[in-house]
C-alpha cells in the first residue's frame, strides 16, 4: 500500500500536492507523521505546563507525574473507545487492535482515560482535583490542534462534499467515499471538507481563550468547564459533517457526547455563576445589617467640648 497521497485543493489552485504518511525510516521501520505530531504536541504541552506550574500552586514535578500517568491511560482508552465502536473493522484481525500507526484514536476515549489518570495522581499526591484540571486543561486544545495535522498526513477524518474554495480531494478520500454503502448524495471524486483544519483553527482559538480565563479567574472548575463547553460546541458541528463517525445503534456517538458536553458545561457554569451572585448578595445584605445606621453613629459619637477661648 502506497504511503504517498496526491492531495489537491482545486479552489485554491493547489493540485497533486504529494503528502507522505511516513516521515522517515529507522532500520527499515517507518516512522509516521501521525506519531511524530502527537509526540511533539505532548512534549510542547509538558514544557509549557512545567514552566508555568509555579504560578498556579503546582510544581514541575506535579505536572510531570500527571503526564507520566495520564498519557498512557489516555492512549489506551482512546484506542479502546475507537475499537469498541468500530468492532466490525477489527473482529477479523485482532492483532490490528494494537496497530495505531495509521490512526484510530478516539478523542472521547482519551478524555475518559486522562480524567481517570488525573484522579489517581490527585488522590495520591493529595492535590485538589480542580487545581490540576483547571491548570492542565488549557494545554489540551493546543495538543489537539497539533495532532489534527496527523489526520491530514493520513488523509482521514474529513467531511462530506463541499464547494467551498478550500475543499480537499485525493485518492484516499475518493477510495474511502466509494467504500461507503449509505453515502446518499456524496460524490467520491468531488472535494470534501478538511475537517482536520477546522478543528486545528478552532482549537488554537480555544487555547488562547482558556489562557485568558485561567489568568483572570480562580473559581474552581470554571476553566475546565469553559473548555468542555467550547470544544463540545465545535466538535458537535464537525461531527455533523464527518463521513467516518463512530456509529452505535444508528446514533453518531461523538455527536451526541459533544452535545451533552456542551449543554452540561453551560448549565454547570450558569449554576455556578448564579450561586456566586447569590452569595455575594447575601454577604452584602449581612454587612449592611451589621453596620450601624448613620443616626446611630451620630448618637454614639462623644460630644465635642469647647476648648479655652483665646484673647
């Protein structure tokens, strides 16, 4: 199987751009761009996290411990999630379950594994869960943005047909679309949405916004919930145009989870804000009741006596 695709963006005048999934080989073993980009994204996020940890009540060692535990768990659960909801692809060749060089890591599975890993580290090191989550979640969309380019090199995770100028086409997209049995209205030879690029741009914006939120608020879980709301919103619409969704009982699993994540986070943020406002109002009322009225202050004040008059 060829590792090179000729990718075209007809609307942009880019025709037959050679894109090789393999970056280089070591002793005959191919090293894929997919793995390199994921590794680079992780290392960059770890570097930034360790550098800024002391400003937020953590140490570089805390960040490193979290990464050491959560990254393996996130990868394992990301693969498990993908395999479970794509079982027909793997049931005839069980060894292919362990081959992730060509992709096949589901984001929501990674979230489950990552959260479990963070829970373990937080409990073991006796660190408040929100302290770790609100600090590290900022770097998650940055890592996702970098990793999405792995989908481009693999020519996977794209959308349905589009007439927009940045529509993408290649032999890989055409071959996949031709394999779909229920692809009503899809033309395999026409350009498709480069959904990897949509998520790349969206995740960079989310990363920038989260940096501001983390800097301006110390309220527990606000930064984490803000990420879940923003990414859930983006992912819901991206999933709606993807041609390779994970289907379970006729339902697009990731689309449903995205909607739940968005709505649940928005409701949680609203409840937290309402509670905070009520608490502030109650504190203000209690302070007003406890403070003496102006007349009472005047009555309690000692009378001033006239001093000796001068000549």
